[in-house]
């Protein structure tokens, strides 16, 4: 701090020694406490999330692992593990003739990379868990 | 110590003893009201804002994690409530002027200052604070009166630490400029 600033700072501190802050009306605290008393009393039970922070960390780590695993496994024998093991099962199969909606789903599935599907499945799972937690929490609160 | 005492009463409120909240209200009512008044500059509005802030703090006391002081948390609510009220009142209410006090006092004026009586110093500060922009008045009061550090003020206002520092520096210069002017006028009056 520059000498001038320091001087001004000291001056401010000295000035504020004599400062008096404004007081609210005498009934201020009474009115706040009245409003507080109208509020619902706190439940002695302290809020605890249904899914704890540790559980969320484990879920996150598992999701990341799953994604990594998906990358290593790859799609259709192009992944790391396939290259590591020099052999692979030669399963030649074809989708039986189906029509309508099932056929469209099968087309989407076959045209999408398995990594994307793994990630989507993971995200979907997490969203379901989040919604379930919210619903359970609401139900718990409404019972109180 | 002060922090521990607050925590004790907060824990009691969370256990269902609503009356324990009165301790916190009585302890911080003056500062909460005063800070709101500095921003909205209207006694009735300030009283309402401070009351609302205490009720809001009570309602969300379960979310108070205790990582900061209760006062810091409460003043943030006061600040936000005041700003919302000002925004609702229109842009004129939040108008910020730059009064441009950038003069520096000389050592002679400093001597003259130290010869002033306490009551006069109080008067000068009251006048100077009144002339500051509301947000500057709010910041210097937190910093010099309530002894909050820059980080805590940044938490309260949502500004960056650097921004707070600059604003306090400017406010300090303005007050020093006003003080210089006051002392000059006083001396002219005597002579």
C-alpha cells in the first residue's frame, strides 16, 4: 500500500471509530419474531439427501469407468481389447425379417456407435436416479 | 468466539427452538437495517427489507453451511433484497453518480483534522457517507465499521475481490476529498 493510501486508510479507520449506525424501530425484533413464529417450525431432523455425496461420487466414477471401458472395447472388434487378444469370435448373424417400429429401432441401433449408446444409457440412468430422488424427497416432505 | 456463539443459536433454531432466533435478530438488526438504509435511502423501505432479510434467512437457515460467518450470509440477503427492491423501483433508484472527489489531503490538513473534536469528525463522516454513491457507502461501512475483509465483502455483494478493493479505494478518496473541502471551509470561516 502506498504511503498516501496508508494515510487515508488510517484516517478512515479513525473516522469510523465515531460512526454510529442507524437503528431500526424499537418493535423491529418483535415484528421479525412474529413473522418467524407464523412460519413452520424447523423439524429437528436435519436434512439428509437420499443419495449421499459419497454415493454420487461413486456413481460418477463408475460412469467415467464405463465410458473408458466402452472406448477400450470399441465397436465391432475395433477396440483395444480386440487388438490385444489377437483372436475374436466370428459370429456371423443377420437380423431376422421384422417390420414396422421394431425394424426402425434395429436400424437406429445398428447405425449408432456402441460408445454413444453406452454414454446415453449412463446419462439416462443418472437422470432416472435424479428424478427418483426428487420424487422420494417430495413424498418425505409432504408427509411432515 | 462470535462465530461459535452464532453457530450455537443456529443449531438451537434448527432443533426447533424458534425463539433462539431472537438472539441473532437482536445482534444483527442494527447493521442489517443500516446497510439496507445505505442502499435504498428510505427508512420505511430499509426496515421492511431488513425484516424480509431476517425472515428469508430463517426460512433458509437449514441451507446455511457455516463455511462463512452468519453475518456475511445475512448481509448478502440484505444486499440482494435491497437491489431487487431498487430494480423494481426503476433505473433512477439505482443511478450511480461519480462525484469525482480525487483530491489528496496535505499534511497540514491532516493536522487540522486531528484537532477536530469527536463530534465534528462524526458529523463530517455522516455528511461524506451521505454524499457517496449508495454502493460505496455500503462497502466502506462493511469494511471500516464492521471490519469485514475484502473476501467477505465480495461474498456479500457478489463482486470480485478486486472490484471491491477498487470501489473502496475510490470511496476513500472521495471521503478524503470531502474532508479536505470541509477543513478548508472551516479554516476560511475562522480566518
